[in-house]
C-alpha cells in the first residue's frame, strides 16, 4: 500500500516554488497597480499549486508506463518504483487538475471573465500533454517553451488579472524573469537526466543541446533574472529588491558550471527552487512597494 510520505514525495515538493513564484510576482504587480485582493491571490496560488502537483503526477504516470523511469537517477517516482499503480497515479493527477479548476472557477465567477475557462482548459491540456498522449511535447525539446509560457507569462499575468481585472505591460515584463527561472529549474532537472533520457528516447532540450550547451543555457536563464530588475528599475525602483535573491544563485551556478553530473546535480535542483521562491518574494515585494 502506498504511504502518505510516498504520495508527498511523488508530488515532488521541490518543484512547487515554480508554482508560487509567479503568484507572488503577479500579486506584487496587482499591488503596484492598487488592485491587490488577498483572497483572489490565494485562489490563484491554489490553481498554480494544484496544476504543478497534477503535472508532476501526470509525468510520473506517463514516464512510468513508458519505462522512462526504470533507471531513475532523480527524485522518487511512484509508478517507476512500483510503489503505486499507474491507475492510482493517473487518478491523482486528474484529481489535482480538478482541484485547480475549482480554484480557477472561483476567480472566473468573481471577475466575470468567462474566457478564463478556456485559458484554464489549455493549461490542463498542456500539463497532461507534456509527457502524456502518444506524442508528448516534452519528448521533443519543447518543455522549456511551455514552462516559460505557463509558469511565466500565463501565471504572472493571470494572477495580476485575477485581482486587477486588467492586462498590463508591467505584468508581462515581470513574467519574463519568472519564466526564465522556471525554465532554469527544468533545465537542471533535464541536465541531470541526459544519460537516461537519451537511452529511453526522451529527446528533451538538454538531450538535443548536449551537456556543455545545456549548462550554458542554465547560466543564461539566471542572467535574465539578474537583468530584469535593472530593466524594471527606471519605472519601478523598488524592483531592484529582486537582486537580493540572486545571492542564492551562487551555489547552483557553481554546481552546474563546475561539471556536476547525476545525483551530484540534485542540490542544484533544490538550490534553484529556493532561488526561484526567494526571487518571487523579493521581486513581488519590490513591485508592491513601487
């Protein structure tokens, strides 16, 4: 019988900052525009967290039934380890997606923006299609593109819109570094898995680029997060607070650029998650103060 600890591990809690960071920044944007509404921010967080857990379970299920996780180096997987049945993990994924829809509908009703239902359906379809379906886009080097769009652009602007009921240029600009760090999290994850993914036929962007260029891409994505507060500063000086979080970039950058492989990259994955969450806190606070 699958234990609660195994279900928690299968949800991959280290990836949850990817869900919270855009909500923090989007709420900072809403506060900057005098439109922050606490309960809607909480609802947006519920959407983001439930979607993230859902996509993690969906990936666990899809990779598990394909055999991609048979020689897993990274975090615990429910199906690959035989700790849970594929059917149970699939149901957990769709239960998470359903919970995300409940939170999302509360925002739709409050704003009256029924077109958000379509956005939500696209988000769920993208979450499932990453490794699900017969032609998963995550196996074709498109995972980072989707992460940037959904955990950057859509999540930040969506959180801001949920509160201000307006799509602003500030929200779009603030979504860029958030999306970049979300991509960095996926990049270091896929860098670790290059050997096993290449053997199993999973053509991630890391597999396509190769080891050296994937490490350079990680550094470039962190650099985007460093430049963004400087670009926002002329109009929103307190956005420079986002730079405070970058002290947490030193350790994972050292690990990635130092050539670590396999399990030795796991601390970089955790460090990137901490960086992402801290960046969301400080950039969101800086925007709110502006």
